[in-house]
């Protein structure tokens, strides 16, 4: 019995302390959420960060464009008086089409992916979760994979050329590509044989899964062949920062 008194005393102190801490946490949560959900507040902060980063990227692109022009002008001046420089620049220009540094125009295919639209009564499918109603990164990547498998000569997403170092990323329902952000619809255009590209889309597993969601939840999927698709030149850096050997 003597050993029980300290135990009871400890509980008499711990229980009110736990209740007090719980009350403080509840009050803090309510204040942080302003009576709403904490998730929406976090999403807002994430969107603010993305927008702020985009402003920085735009400023960096202006600087890059100015420096590139200065570099090109300096190279041209050097080439006019140095045969070796002129020959080196000629070799570089021969490689530019292979790495996407020149614009291309030709027949091809355009695929448009969109988030689910509301029904006539303003509702979504009753059994849909939020993730079922938006285009995901794997959906966009599946379309890109099909384009390359279908022999595309050049591919662009939105208004930007896709090259070996491109890495489209989805943050929520926002696409981040080469430092710029885009909202749906997401448009993928490719130059190549339209029939072959269409066949590649039809057998791509990721595209097939996406089309199931199109049917069930109303996501958008449109494929349009064209006699003239123009894909701009890539204007970013081609330098690899990280690379690893692919296991065989």
C-alpha cells in the first residue's frame, strides 16, 4: 500500500497536464485552420511557393536569354576571323536537330488530357475520390512514352519541347515543366506518322488505364491527327547534373 501513494500522486498530476496539452493543441489547430481544414491551408502555401518560384524562373530565363545572345554574338565575331572557330560552330549546328535545338514542322498527332468535368446537375461521379478526377503525372508520362515508342521525331508538352533531360512533374493539379507551371488541359503534340502514333497509344498500358477513368469518372481524352504540327526548338540547358547506369 505504501508503494501506491506515489503512483496515485503521479496520475493526479499527469491527467490534468495531458488534458491541458490537448486543449492547447485543439485551440492551436482551430486557429491555424480558421475553422476550416488544415489541408486547404497547406495547399495554398504550396501554390504560393510554386508561384514565387515561377517568378524567379522567369527572371532567370530573361538573364539566360540575354547571356545567350551575348555568347552567340561573341562566337560569330570570333568565327568571322578564326577558321577553327567557324568549323567548330558548323559541327555544333549539325548536332542541333538531334538534340532538339531546332524547330520542326510535319504531320503528327495531338493528345489533350483534362480533369473531370461536372455533370449536368453540377456534380461529379458519386463514387469518385478526389484523385480519380484529375490528370496525374503517370497519365501524362504514359502518353509521352507512347509517342516515343510510336517513332515521334519531336514532342512538345504545352508550348515546350521535350528533350532527354526534360522531367514533367505534377504538383497537385499543376504541371511543372522546365521551371514553368501549367494548369489543365494538358496538350501533348508529336511529329510523326499519325497512324503509328495512334497504335502506340492504343497499346500503352498507362493510357488504357487512364481511358478507363475517362469512361467512369469523366476525365477528358482527345486525340487529333494533323497534317501540320510545329514543335519549337528547345532553349534550355542540356547539361546533365545527375546520371546513373540503368541495370540490365
